[in-house]
C-alpha cells in the first residue's frame, strides 16, 4: 500500500526511505503539517508508532472551541481559538456540526464571574449573547433548575478522526506524500549538526528502516519531549495532564454545554451524533503509556456534571477513556489548568541542530495554525517560497474518510437500498461495503488491517454494545473475503475486544453491566478468546 518510488534496500537488506520531510506523530497536527507541506509541493512521510489519533487527538471532547473557555485566564489562546474556529467552519465543514455553545451558571457559581463574562469575551472578539433563564431551559430542558445565568457562544463540534483522515488523504492525492502507521523512531544519526537519518522500527514486523530526509518535524504530542531527547535536544519542557471523559448512551443536549466558571472538572458536555461526551478531569501525571480511566475520575466527572445537568447522575454511560495532554511548562503550580493552552515551535538551532523542529502544546482547535507555523519554518529552510494555502483551500470530502461521521452509514445504506449490502454493525448501521472501502483505500490501509484500525476509520464498535457483536461479524466478513487467512484474525478480534473493555470496565453498572455480561458470554463462553494463546 506504500508507493515504492522513494524506497530502496541497503546492502544489508535494510529499507532506506528518502523524502524531503519526515513528520513524526500522526495526530491532527502531524496530519495538518503533512497536508500543508504537500500543498506547497513538498514531499513528506508521516509516521506514527501506533496509528492516526492514537494520543490526545483521538481522546478529547471533539469540541471546536469558540475561545470562550479561555477568556478569563489565557486571552491569547482564546483569540487563536476564535480565529481558527471561523476558518475551520469554512474549510472543513464536513467534519463539523455547528451546534453552538451555552455557558451556564448555577447556584453556587460566582455571580461576579458570570456578570463579567461578556466583557471578557469582547476582549477576544468572541460573540456572546445573553439568554434568559427561561430561554436557556427551553433550548436545553435538561439544564438544572438552579440555573441563574446563560450565554450563547459560537462553539461547535468536530470529528478529530475524520479531520486527520481527510488531511492525510488530501496530502496523498498530490502524489508526493505517504503515511506509515506502526512506525516508531528509535534513534537519529547526526553528523555536523544535521540529522542524516532516522532509524525506525515497524512495531508489527520488527523490521528496521532508515529514513533520510532534508528536514525532520517532531509532532509527537505528549511524546514530543522524548523524541527531542533522542536527537540530543533538551529545550522542550512539558507538563503531562491526564484527562478522563465519559460517553453517554444518548445525546443529551443540542448545544455544547459549558459551566460558567473558571475551567474545572466535569464542566463540559459535548453532543456528537447520537451520544454526548462529558468531562474532563485534569490530573498531573508522568505516565504516557497504559493510561486508563479510574472509578474516582468517573465519579468526579459525574458529580460535577450532574450539578449542571442532573440527568447525568443517572444516565447510561457506554464508555470512558483517558488521554494525556502535553502542556507547555509555564506554571509551577499544582493545577494544570493554569498552564497555557498555547503552542510553541522550537527550531533547535540553539541545541546545535539545524534540520529538525518540534511543535508542541496547543489544542485540536488550533491544529491548522500550528501546522502553518511549522510548515512556514520548514519551507523557509528548504528554500520553498510557496505560501500556506490551508486557510482558504477547502479540505476535500474523501469517500473513504466519511465513515467516522455519526449517521453517515444509515444515510448511505437507505439511499443505496442494496439488500446484499449486509449491516455488520447494527448499533451504528455500518454496512459491509463501508468495511470493504476502508480496507481498500482509507489512509493508512494495510495488507492486513486490524479490527482496531478499521474501527478508528469508521463507527464500528462505537455503539452501546461497544463492538460485542460487530467485532465478530466484521472479522467473519474479512475471513470470507480473504482479507484474513489464518488465526491472525482471531488475535485481531481478541485485541479489539480487549481495547473496548478498557473503556467499559470503570462504568459497568446498571444496563451496561448486563451488556458486559452478554459480551463475556459471547467472547469467552462461546468463542473462547480468553484462552487464545499467542504463537
């Protein structure tokens, strides 16, 4: 699935890959840099040790910030969010739902803060419309009866998975760029202040490759500091903040609902498709791998969220997830919410390195701006005088990227009206044709895609059963069409179920407990996947 034009073999049989720019990190920022540079005519290779959106880009609210959340403590970030919000609504509309947002104050919140909120928004030129309590509760009937102040702002929701996929797909269309998942940088070869090669490993096959590039971009998110250290750079200093969020069974609001106070735990509810996402916590951590939600974090989110919308205390949750945010180390305090949500671009020249840079910090909302600033630096170093086009060029609507959109599958299925196109995921109405298209042509498609990789590129496994049934159906379909040939498919199915269980084990109560008992009966009692031994 990788174009062979830039691939050779060394005398030792080692893969040698040549490109103008190597981008390390497949989050939305890395994908955005790939697209930006490709539109300037620069060839790129994007790699990630896991897959697209494996870090914070794939573990957030999906909130396209208006900037209003940061007006009280980080005006610069608020302005950046407001500007980028407007750009993305114009250029990436297929990834966005223009829900609007409400900031609501309830009994116990500061009346003084609530009163000065419009003035704070005005400083960032953010539209802020006051609603009466009655108007707010008509628009969002589930809001607390203790509500005393409400404002409407231009928040929206954005699909980070589709956003990353569309950016990569557009970059690949140019014919100059490629993406390789499961490719981890182990070390750099450096000579006379320049990186001459990145030594990489395919984490699925353990094959080693040497990537030779003119420029190297570190967009590793929470791992950016570690990657910089591999190149001998000590000028990246990050805080790590663990955030935990919950996914509800139902969509509980039409707007993004924000608590009208300084940012705190459980104070945002974001609608997305048929569900809502509640969060988030912010807990200092040093752990980047194996990050899981805890019961204490779940309880804290539910308690705080229920004060804003009481139904959150009793609603059914189908999943919880945690990711680590990289924050610029601009505060010595214990509250990570005091750290700026801005970003930093380090050129590493002060470290004696002339052909590597690191982009870190920031937010999903500002990914395009981060990519632009990084690409400006890289283009200047390469002598490329083409300017950034991403603020005005529409992000193409790729056919193989559309399946992450909630509701896309039912719309397609009913329109196609094909009785032979069997539904494999009933919760999200994902047909077998969607799976076939993803395997055939989605960005990052491999000779043998895992179920987890397919789920990242679709809505499969995102519903109430969390893949309990569709995991079996999709795996069977892939065997039927020859995509899987041996026991490997069973291992992919087991790993897929294990990954889904990570997100359900801390919210197993009520109806979801019964759902998990059924899943255990299917996966262990019927299929015996718990006894599947790695060979």
